[in-house]
C-alpha cells in the first residue's frame, strides 16, 4: 500500500485489497492471468467430530483458526462460524489446533501438504478433511505505483504468466 514493494506473489482476490495494489484485470481479476489455483482445507485433530460436507461445518467445538488476514475468514464468518484469526504463521496455528485451543483450522492445501511432509510429529496429531472449504485463483498483485508507471509492462507480465502457466514445461 505504501509502495515499498513492487508486488506480491500468491494473493487471492478481496475487494478491500484493491487499495493495496492492482490485480490483473483490475476490480474484476482475470482468472486466466492467475499464478495458480489453490484451496483452503479444514484440519481437525485426529479423533475429532468436526465434519465438512462442502456446505456445513458440523461437530465444531470452538472457533476455526486462520492465519491473520487470510481471506477464508470472510467465508467462514458469512457461514456464522466463529473465527480465531490470532495466528501469525502456519506452525503457530496448527500448534493451537493440536493444543485444543481452537476446534479446527483452515489452511491452504499447499500449506497443509507442506506441513504434513515437514512436521511429522504434528502430522500424526491432525488430519485434513478431503473436501476443500473453497478453491480460488491466486495472482501476482502489483503496487499501484508500479502499475501506474508502466501499465503496458504490467499487462505484458501478466500475459507472460498466463502463457507460462499454460505451457507444457509448467
């Protein structure tokens, strides 16, 4: 927002982020220019009664934890699910879940896979429910200053991302 960075990788769309930077396509992001698509998954402690059927979270005892500022919080709040957004990083959030301070945790699928492979002690204590809470595109967001200084270059960059993502080598 203060134009101290030229851009940020892997940013999902939220309307209130438009004052921070520019998405490809502007106020209605162009999904064809996405870096990737990922989903948020629901984690529960092994043996927990928490369920997710694609529409309703059941058996929840406590809030669903998310990392501070993550967009999945808006979706959960819209479902009238209590949200704990007090965790700064992924390990802190999962440790909070394992300690029983939250009823479940919502984390990105790629983060869940990473955590499962890199934290075998924690991995034995939680499980990832199979249905994503949400799937969404993630973009390279550029600062307003970078975009305004050379919008044609920004458009070429986003087009190059699209081209590369569609390539066989990608």
